[in-house]
C-alpha cells in the first residue's frame, strides 16, 4: 500500500470528469470551465476538441446526442467546414445548461425507479430518476444517442421501443435491482409484448423486456419539473402520430380444427382379402 495514494475519512472524491460527495455525483468544475471558455470552432480540429470535452459531460446533459447531432455533418469526409447560424445556435445552447449542472444521486434500495424515454427524428433520450422522501424526482442518469441509417426508418412507436431497449442495455444493473415505472408518450411495452406475431427485431426486443419488472405509466399522469425539463429537451415532431395499437391485429386468426381418430374395420379387412383399409373421421 502506497500511503501517498491513500485517503481515509474524506467527504468527497475526485474522478475523471466528475466529483463524488455526500449529495451525489457532480461535474468537475474544471470540465465545465473548459467548455464555457471555448470560442466557436473555426476548423475540424477545434470541433473535435469540443466534442472531446463534451464527452466528459454526457451523463449529465439531457439529450446531448440530439443537441450535437448537427455537428456530425461537419465531421464527414470531403465536407467543407462552414460554421453557420445553425451550428452556432447548437453550440450556444449547451453553455447555459452548464451554468446550473444537475447533481446525480445514487438510487435508494427498495424504491422503484422512474424511466423517462423520448424519441426524436434522429435521436433517442433517456432519463432515469427516483422519487425522494419529499416526493420529488431526483435524476440518476441521462442517456442519449443518435440513430443508425436503418433505425431512421423505424416508425415513431418503434423508435420509442428503441429508446427502451437502449436503456436496458446501458442500465441493466439498475433494472436488475429495482422495479421500473416507464413514462412515455405511448406504450412501447404493449407494442412489443402483445403483438400476435413476433419476428426479427421484435422477437429480440421481447426477450430483453421479459427479464425485468417494467410497468407503463401514461405520461399525462405524471407531473413535475424534471419531466417538464426532459420534454423540453426532447421536442417531438408535430407530424408524428404515436399509437401503441397493433396494426392489422384483427387479421391474425388461428383456426382450430377438431382432432381426428383412426378406426380399423376388421370385417372389411377380411372381406378384402386381408388388405388394410383405414377411415379417418373427425371426433364430435
């Protein structure tokens, strides 16, 4: 044991990008200042530097992937770097959020967790929270990511399913130790679990959902500032019509026929010179 690398009886600890103390987990102030001091990127190298600094903050910023999705256009090969008002608006929207960064808390054993999910046209966002003794939501974790080209073709309800599956894959240890109350615009559980025929990705999603205790709570039944902020960070396209009803569910009909029983006629066998003959008739 190296005494110079040991500390006992401390009230807080510093880790790469964040600080752990009694209240929870907070962003390291030096990481915040590094972003606040940055000017508008003038080339691809400065943009990569900005994204590298934001990588330390992804778990603290709601919908970071959705906010920075526009930057990916400038990262493509053979695309000239032209910083316009659209990019500047995204860049400036991040700084005010860092002026009042959230403090993430550790979950309390025995209490259910609340999972807020949202989907946009090109990204999905997740907020994991838990109510405290005062009945207010405390944020535990923020997640977000952009969609792949194939995922962009999903229907709105399937994009919500994608957000749910993404949260399970990244926060599986929380799902294993707590019951989950799922809050979203529509019910992705119904879309997957109650579908009459499961094929391809729906079958894979069903297997992952079946492992955990997840209960859907309609979004309109939940109130609170944390939900309002989450919805403001994940505006849903106005043209989307979210519906968890199963399309063409009435056409999936299984026809059950009565069983058949085999009869053997010994007299007929004798008359036909011991040639076997069978009759198949349905039971009544």
